[in-house]
């Protein structure tokens, strides 16, 4: 119910006509929690009746009060008369990508549920136990959030056979979104085939061959494609003599030759390592095998000097006839910033780069390759899709190697040779990731598909292969969710039937990438409401921030800051820098002309197949350039078109009262706290001072000592360490920026040497402190850029270690391990409501998986970071339910008091 309340509170504000200070303020720590949206009609505080696209989910989900409405009843009756397609989403699995699988399931659920679809959600755990789960669990951060309590909260099946029998009567078609093992290796497909259950995607035999990188390489070579020279290590059969011969054949030095070592049967970013020489290669192969990732390991030549790409292939054929169309490929560019990254000569497109939004990687769609090369990539990927017997959709990765890069090959007649270089396909992703900014949505939006349109197109295409589902694809009233942000020009004119919402995100703080995630989430979800017209807008970083220079005049010219109004496809990026680069490319005539030429060709190819299907009603994303404004112009425009501003800028002017003050000056309504409370909450010291008097209510603040960066750099380290530990009466310290987000620059310092390392990182303007640079083990520490003016020292609070374990002496399930030695646990709480009457949601316990500080990865990396909501009974000292309820209330009430005071 909490998520629905949060959404209703937000919607009440967006539709309200009153001044900001009388409206709702919303805060939540997790975007996913906020967007478990209400269904049908919701009763709001201002008594508006709001229509949201009708949705149907196969498991109960919290919702706001449903309003009896004659129009809604007629629509419901119409839906009942025609049979809706029952879709079963299956996520999870035993691989390390099961967290990404959960994200993919959430995207599919968000974008296909509607009048034509009834969606049920299923989860397969690490041990291949199947469960029917609620959509509330799909909105968890990771599977570990609920793994340990599945037996009590979800419908379990005794076996996979029982699960399959359930599917035969409960769904019409299954959409598997399990990445890696059991999802892409043919496992789930074989089960579904055995029980004659229709499903989206490639069949089991074809999956098995394509997923195995070694087998796929052999087949691709047989089919006439260039392949990367490789060597197979299987089990304990690593043959040093044979590998030495392979090194010699490929002109690699046996002691220092650079290669890539990776599991043959795992996701494209799992377990991939760089090795040097024969012995190191065998050692890295043994590590992959001993870690249980795979017992079949591939050693490949490191493709130095090449450019990596990935391409989505969409089948638009009919029945069993395959008609693959390759969308606009994406170039993957690894980037290096700062002294730490320059030493990363072993850089590869690993899990962190793929799923954590940082400047370590940039994407270019289409690639910055010559047009002939791009067309050859598209031709080759289409041919590969056909020859390997793939179905519906897939993602194919590869490399473009210019002629200057030499690579030995057995034949000069292989497909992929061009006058400018060689094209090599290296990885086949049979179930491409479907997070909201994934390659699938990036590339499909470039040619006119919204999220819902591309997913529904894939599902209806799959239905054509199954005679019993032909009626769904032939007579469906398939209408993709309308994208109200598709046409920027319409966003800047008054429309009485809809209320305009400008969602602003980005900025120049260390949390700008998280802000992009939040803003994208808000924009995509609010689009579903028929009475809202939503425009995504990026607050560009200042030039001082981009250069890493700390200007003394940052606040003097805020109103001239740049704001970009974005078309649909340009929002779907991983970093604000990528978005800005895409904006500049979109308005650069030559680059725009190339993109338009390629886009039109892809659309023509798609239309050859899609026009044959009456369920396809056309593309729903317009091809428009972005528009650039000063912040002052943008605010005046918001006033002119009577828009409400949804502030999703984290830190900086988005949270310190600056943006709020500018909006209030023009009487433009906005979400979130007002000017004074924003200023207070942004300053950690001011927040503590404002809450000091709440000690009698059980709200305590921690002692702090504030230092200027310049003083830290000048002071003798040993003397400073002694002064700090004496003043704060502690043995170890926590250091953090005074006015930044809670996810960057936070570290535990256990000795003077640790303080020295941190201060040097500030002085050197490092973007990150490498793992285990301090005396106690820790992960990589992302640092603010530019370095903060002030930093806070606090006593480090030792919290109880909480572990979600998948291993047990007696059972196979997941368990919570908690010793209960400390009186402290770390929690985060969302609060919503109007000023003076704030309400707290259920608290979450945040679980640190590595180190003493919650890392950036654990907070924001896709499929990473465990949140326990509400706190489990086993972590409450007395586990009786009344006491558990009292504990939750005791946490909620002070937070309501805190927010009411600060707001």
C-alpha cells in the first residue's frame, strides 16, 4: 500500500493548482519502491478522478482506492468480451545476472501490462526452485531482498514439472527473462517445449549451441564468419604444452602474450579476465572453474586496437518464416579519466562498466564507423540470426578491427572482411537485458519504438509461431502506450485536456548519474497517465564541473545554466555526459544526416515485415532534435505552459534550495520540500543542529567536526588524527563531504595512514580510491568531482553484520545470518505527504555485502545491493509479531517528526 500512497501523493501535487508550499512533498530512498503504481482509477486528495492505462496482473498488488465509474465499468465489460493474452514472465535463475533478470522483469511488467495483456510473474531461485511471486517482489532491488522469505510469502512449486503444469493452465505464452545459465543455455526452453508451452525467444537446441561461446565459434566459422582464435580449457584438462603451441601459432609471447580468459557458458560480462602468457592464462581459467562459474573456459586473443559494438536483431517475419532486421548498432567506447584509470591497461567491458552508471564507458548509436561498415555489421548479424536458427529477438556483440590491426585467420574468404577492416561477431545474447535504458530500448527507440511498443511487437511476433495463439496476433487491438514526450514541440503549448509535467534531472554533483536514473524512472512511469504530458529535461553540468576546476563563482550565474529538453531516445543513456554528447551529435548536421539516413533504412526494412501484421499500428516515437534553453528561459517556459516541475536533481542546486527559489520566484509549482528545508537538509551539519532538540523523542544526532579541504591538505596528518579522535572520542572515523550525496566520498578511517591516503586523493583530485587502499578491506570509493570545499568527520558507528546466505548445513534455501552483537542497524526510510502532516513508509535495512560503508555499487549498480523491507523478524531482538509491529512504529514516528520539522 505504501507505494500506491506515494504515487497518489505525487499525482495529487502534479495535478494540483495551489502554490507549492501547500502541496505534497515526497521523498523515497528507492525509485523502485515508489513506482509500484496504482491500478485503474485512484482516489486522490484533491478528488480528481484520474485514468491510468488499464492493467491486469496475475498476482495481487497494493493499489489505491478504486473508484466506481460507469466509463470504467463499460471498458471492463469490453475487455471481458475479448480474451486477453495471459503472459507469464519468468525471471531469476542461478547465474550472477539474476539481479539484472529481476530488473528486466520489472521493465517488461511495467510496459506490457494493459488491456491486451494479463501478466503473471514467476521466479526461479539459485537452486532452480520455482515460485509465483507478486509484482511487489518484482519491485525489489535484488532477489536477495526476498530469497530468504520466499517459502512464507510466495506460492512455491514442488518441482519444475509441477511449475510447468501450472503454466499450461495459467498462461498463454511465457516470456523468459532469465539471463545466463538456465535462461539462455536452453534449460527453461527445454522445459517449456516438453510441456508444449508457447514462449518468446529461441528454441532449446539453438540456445544451447549459440550460448556456448566455443560451440558458437565453431558454428560461425563453419558458416563462413571470421572468428577470434581461441583455445578451450575443460575441467582440469588444462594442457600447458598445447596452450604454448597455440600461443606460438597466434604469434603471442608465451610469457607475456595478452589474452582474454572467459567462461564458455555465462553472460558476456561475467567472469571475464585479462591474462598474460601461458601460465597466467591457465591460472585465470582455474579461477573461473573453481569459482563455479563454468567448467568450460575459453582463452581468446585480446583484440587490441579494435572497437566493440552490439546490435539488436528483431524478427518481423510471419509464422515459421524468419525475417530478421538489425536495428542501429551501438558502439561501446571504454573511457579513462584520472590517474587511476590510466593504469587500467586490462580494461574490458565488464559487469561494473555495463551496469554501474559512471564515465568509464560511453555508447554511440549508431557507431562512429563508416556507413559501409555499419551496413556490413547489420547484414552479418541478420545472416548470423538466420543461420543459427534464432527467433524473435537477440543481441549480437562483436568487434570492428581496422586494417591497421592484424589478426591471423584461416581463410581470406570469410564474411566480415571490408576494405576498411574486419568485422567479428563474438557473443550471442539470446535474452538481451531489458532494464529501462538497456541496448534493446536504446536501439529500438532510435527507429521509433517506445518501450511498450517494442516489447508488444516481440510478443505478438512470437504468437505467430503457435497456431493456438494466432487469434491474438491477428485480431488484437494492439495499441502501444502513447508516448506524450514524443513530440517536443507539443510540450511547449497549452493543452487544457492534459497537465504538463517537466521532469528535470542531471546536474553537476557526484550523484548526477543516479539523478538520471531517477528522472528516467519518473518520466517513464508518469507517461502512463492519460491526463499528464511529460517532458524529460536535463540540467547540464557547469563548465567548471566538466573541467574539474572548483570555481569561486559557481552560484553567481545559476540562471544561465543549460537545460536540454530531450526527445525520447536521447533520455535512454547511462550518464549525463552521454546524454549531452548525444544532444550535440543530434544537432551536428553531418552526424544527424548520417543517423537519419541509417534510421530511415532500418525503418524501411522493418516495415517490409511489420506492415503484413494487422496488430502493428505504427511507430510511436518521433524523430526530433533536442532543444536547448538557459535555466531562466526554461523556468519561464514552464510558467507559460502552466507546467509542474518534478525535481529529480540530486544534490547541488536541486537540493540546496537554489532551484526551488528560482521556481518560487516565477510561481511555478514543483515537487519536494521548499527552499528553507532544502537548504537545511542539504547541509549535514545544519540538519543535525535542527534535530538536536528531538533527543527526548528518540532521535539522536552524531557529533561532527567540519574541516575545509585546504586545511586538511596543509595540516600534519598525525597531529590532525590525534585531534580528531580525541575531540570525537572514538578510535575510528567516518569521513564524508559536508554538502554532497550520501554515496560518494564516504570512507572509514582506522588510522592516520588511512587519513593520509584520503587527503592525498583529495589533493590529487582522484575520481576514485582503488579497492583496499585503506587499512581495512573495502570496495572502490567514488570521489566527488570537483573535490568538496568542506568535509565532515564523525565517529564511525559499528553496525551489526547482516548476511543473506545461500548455503546452509541442513537446507538448500537462502537464510539471514545475524549475530545481534551490536545495538545498531543501518536503515533508510521514505517519507511522503504535505508539510506538517508527513507520513513514513516502512523502513528498509540496507545490507553491506563488502566493507564497512555501503558502496556505490550496492546503492546504484544494476542488480546489486540488498534492502530488507520491512526489517525481518529475525533482526528484532524479540520476534513476536506485536513487538515487531511496535518496532516498525517506533522507527516510523520519529521519522515523521523529523520530516515535519525539516519541512
